C-alpha cells in the first residue's frame, strides 16, 4: 500500500511523550513524525500502522486520514465522502459506523453530518457494486471518523476499533479506575524507566493500573498482545505480516530488571490488582500488599520512585483510615475533609519521616497541593484525567523537608 497519513489522538499534554514513543517504536523522525494539538501525525506504511496499534501505550487510536479539505455545509461532506474509494478498504458484506467529533463547527447537527457521510459511503458502494454495506452502531466491522473544526473536515478510517486503553487484561476494577493510557502517560512524564534501576511503588494502587503498566514496560510486554484490532477486518490487512509482528513481540518478553510494588487500603482492590496482574502476564514481577498509605513503610531501601493517583473529590468518594475514629474501608484512601487537606498533610509528614531519598510523583487537580503538603514541587507536568485538568507534581523527599504553605493560585 502507498504511504499513509496516520493520526494518533491522545490526551492533552501527552503529545510530546507520544511522539517520542512513536519514534522509539518505528524509528520515524523529521517530517514523517510531527506532534500536533491533540495527537501526533505520522507519514508511513501499513506495517507501522499495525506496529503502533500493537505497541503504543499513549495513543487513543490509530487513524488513517483519507481526506482533509474545507467545507461549508453537509453537502460538502457528502461530496467529500462519496469521492473516496471505500471499496479499497472494506466490502459491502461488512458493517460500518460513522463517528463525529467537532471543535467550533458551524453545523447545527453533528448527527445529520454523520448521516450525510453514511449516505455517501452507502451510495458509493451501490454505484460501484450494486449493493451497500449495513450500518451497525454497536459492534461495526469498520469505524469511519469525521472530525470538523470551524472550516476544515477530516475523514479517517479507524485501524484500532476499541480504544487502545482497552488492553484486554483489566476485568476487575473499582470506582473511577484510571485509564491505562493515563497511567502510561504518568510513567512517561515521570521519566521512570527500567534502565534507571530504580524500584517503582504506588501506595494508592487501586486495581493496580500504574503498577501493571510499569511492569509490562519492564518486562517488554506489548500492550496490544491480548486484543484484536479493526485493521484485521480491512482489505489491506496482511495476516502473515501481522503474525510476524506478534511473534517478534512475544520473543521480546523478558524478566523485569527492577522491583515494582503496589499497596492499597482496600484488600478487595489488592485482590483485583493481583488478578489483573495475572491476566497481564506480570504477576511474578509485581508485589501487591494491603495497607494504608499513611502508615505503610517503604517496600525497599532508597532510592526509589513513588507514582500515585490519589483519590480526589471529583473522581471518587471513599474513605481512608489513618487518623479517623471510625475506620471505613470501602475503597482507596481519601481525605477526612472535603478538599483532602488533612490526608495530604499526614501523607507528607509520613513521607518526610520514612521516605528520605525517594522521589514522589502525584497526579492531582489541586494546584495548591504543594502548599497543603508543605513540600516544594520540583516539576509540574500538565496532564488531563478525562475532562479534569491535573498536574503531575514531583517532590524530592529529604528527611524533615518542609516549607511554608504557598499562596493560593500560585502555579509558577
């Protein structure tokens, strides 16, 4: 197949990390690999589309862009879609679905825009073969993506199918589970790699998403090995090439060179994490224990890296134990007050007493958290947890380290 223009959408703030990942997976650089707003643009061949689906931990999907041009109304979208050779991608015996996203589009109805594109695809097949494919809005063989901004329309065909954060191993989960793509973004933003030789520990691990992502990275387990992809239903699919790529990925699996730990106040969540780790192929590479983050001692000698996504009000409502007269163990640790201040003060005090030499990274939507914890954040990386704008904050733990609270709104 001729050179393709791929677009890999990702969460805001992840574009640079995704570009680095694409380079590591494919070797592409320069004009063939460009980070943009909301994703990464790639010019490459079909093999890399399969390779990126198999290996990307940060992308949401791998889309093949087929057309990008100006539009003013729904008739322009119909003409744009009708001109594309959909018969080169799938057959009339397969089902399809049109999905629409938009940013400042002047159109009044995105549903009507999707309908016009659907009609154009069906009419194109009818004109070229006499029959048209059926629409399946739940489990289509083929997903067509239409993205609209204020002046330009982009039509793409999806090679992923289910979003790439669905790795195929997480069947047990608690409230407000962290997406695997965000866990991978936290790891990338922290700079932790197995080559550093540093252990990694999540003291609020929930169902162990961060821990399992880190362990798969350490064991060189491709995130897409356990699932199927939409490109397997498309005409350009090369079954023998795909089998070879999967065999290469399987042959690359190794033993983790560093210890990886997780703990959670909820023993139920720890059991979930262990079952997830078993399905993900990393049960032998992680150590999961029950325990309150406000009481649990370091799992090994320093130095080490802590990486955690503690509960916060917009994401979860659960109760912690340390410092409360009534111990509620319904989920992960959270604060005794509505905004979490007391929990984080106690957590910082615990770390200062027992975690000297450790590096701690916390994902939080609270820009005043360093002041609450009386710790200095040495790095702040913007990341989004769904629609919630967060910061991944780095704290370098030194025995007895503390400072005065920061002024509200100070996010220098």
